[in-house]
C-alpha cells in the first residue's frame, strides 16, 4: 500500500516538519499526530482541523500500520491526549470531532484493530471523563465493533473487556436546571452491543457468552436496558430501552450450552424484576412496559431453544435453585396474559423438548452422581417449574380463587399441547402414559377444592384413570417434591 498522505487541517503550522523526516508510514503518522497535538506561541491551540487531520491520518493507514501507531501512541500517553482532543467540546473552531465524525473513526478502527488495540483505544476514551467512564464513546466504539469487526475479533474484544465491566455501575451528571443518573457500566454496555450483534454467528456467540462470569453477565444485562433518570425542579422521569437486552437474549439462543443459557436467564430475570419494580411517585417511567416485554420475550425465546436443559440447570445450580429468577419470569408472564407459554413449557418438561417421550418413564429417569447418589432430575426439574409458577401466582394475588384461575389457564395450555400429541402406532406404552398425563391435568383443572399449588402438583403426576393412583414411583415423586420445597416464595 502506498504511504498515506498526511491530512491537512486548519492549524498545526509545524505539522509537516517532523513527519517529512521519515518515509516509514508508522513513524510518519506518529510524528504527524504529535505535531498536530503540539502548541507554541504562534500555534497556541489544537483546532478542529488538527483533530480531523489526526483522524484522517489513522483512517488512511492499513490494518497493521494502524495497530502499530495505536500501540506507539498508547505507550507514552499520547493516545490519551488524542482521545481528550477528539472529545473536546470547545467552540469557535477549537472543538473535537462531532459525534458523526467519531462514529466514522470508530467504524474504521473496528475494521482494522485487533482486540488488544480496541481495548487500548476504549481505555483511552474511558479516561476522558472519570465521572462517566467515557460512557458515550466507549459504547459507541462497542457499537462499531458489533457492526464492523470480524466475529473472531468480536469474541476476543468481549474477553479483553470482561474484567472492566463491573467497576463503575452508575454515574450522575449535573446540568443547568437538574441532573441525570445512568445505571450501567460503560464497558458492560459496550460488550452488550457486541453480544447483541453476534446473531448469525453461533460459534462466536458460544465463545463470547462462555467467557463471562455470572457477575459479568449481570453487569451486561443491567447496562443493556440503558436506564437513565432525569431530575429537575419540576419532575423526575426515568427512561428505559430494552432493545439491546432482547437482542442479547436472541443471540444467546443460538448457543448449545444449557449452563451458560441458565446463567444468562438468571441475570436477565433479575433485570426483568428491576424493570417491573414500582419506580415510585412522582417518577414517570418511559419505556418501562416495552423494556419489560423485550426482556421477557427474549427469555421465552431462550427457554424455547432447550426448555428441559435450561430448566434443569436452573433447578440444580446453587445460585438459582431457590427459584426466584424463574419465578420473576413466570410472574411477568402471568401478569401479561401469557399463561399459554408457561403451559407449553410445562408440556415439554413432561414429554421432552420434542414432545416425543413417555411422560412416566421420563419422570422416573435418574442419573447417578459422582458420590453414588441417585438424582431424579426430570422429576425435580418439573417440581421446580411447578413451585416457581405457584410462587408467581401467589405473589400476584393472595386470593385463592384468583390464584387458581391463573394456574388453570397454564394447565389448559398444557392439556392442549399434550392432548394433541399423536402416539406412535407401535408404542402402546407411550399412548397409555400420555392418556394418564392428560387425565391428571383434567382432574386437577376440574377439581374445585384444590388450591393453585395442589392443582399444579396434581397435574404434573401422570395418574391411572381407573384407580386414581399415581403412575410414578415414590423415589421419583420424592425428587419432585424436594425441588418444590426448595423454591422460595416471591415477595
């Protein structure tokens, strides 16, 4: 590639002097940038033309040259000064780059830099404002990485940024007549943009999500709703936007790792709980309902990809076995008339993701742990689901009849799904087990004397219609009840 021309600007009278002394494009670019940043008695300020020239110089290099220049500028602190000048808000021709100009610059850097260079650049812009951590520009660079970097670089960018995602979870700025508070770490928000942009790249998504700890996932999801609160002498208003949160969950739906999905489900459900909280009088919360639905719909999409696997991880992981995260999701679904979705999930827990498993043998399937103990995971997972749905119904209303109305809607959906399953012609055991599952659900719905909890528990156990006896063994039934008892009731 030909040596890039050093861009001209409206200042920096010494800009060409040092640069002309070398023909190496990297050294030439570094010298030109340093000259543009220098000031003297007859060249007393860095102008908008100077910073445009710096941007043009960097944008005119090839990828290897750009990386080398960024490394050299970072080594002696010059990159920090570049970032400060780029974000300078002075007027009269002395200001930094406009938002649009910085966006163009970030896009070019995302195309050319590797993950280490992008992290270095992000750190430089983070240092331009200690209060916010350079929020706007760090996130803008993340958006550029999401749209212009390769999947390989995107994954490594997430890995590079992960350690900085929990150190500045919020900030407040003041302005004439009031102030604004934002919830969310800048690096976490930037990583969220990249994760959301990995739709269509399942392999990269698997690596990127797998690189994050539980705490880091929580930071990403908290930042992904872009929550701000504006205070003035006249009003207090909150603004939320769950678009990125929903896209993150859609991206995670591609991966084939139920444990990672379960951890993300937990982090996202806590964000959903926060959105659904009462912001209190006199706060006006804009985008609250839309954001809650974006997260809830994303959680449904995630669960639908592997209901049995994700729910099993939620039921048996120490951090989620109390059921509060699933309970918050179930509560939102019940509150928003989506009982049918919960019913479909229950059907999959009874008959497998493809609705092609014998509900009795599936309930009684067991695994042997390393300790030699026997665990009835399918039964326990179903119990976890039942406990979570009941906890959600109970938190919505203390009225027993209203609770039962909610759970009946869930079970009617389950009945529709299981009832529509056509057993294979050669497998009479499957057909009998399916009929017993249908009978149990119908009996639970039709019995006016049962509470919501009893109704759900009864419906989950295939029952012999001739004897009204459970169709499963006591050991598996004990595993089912054990998980129910572990579920914590929601407030």
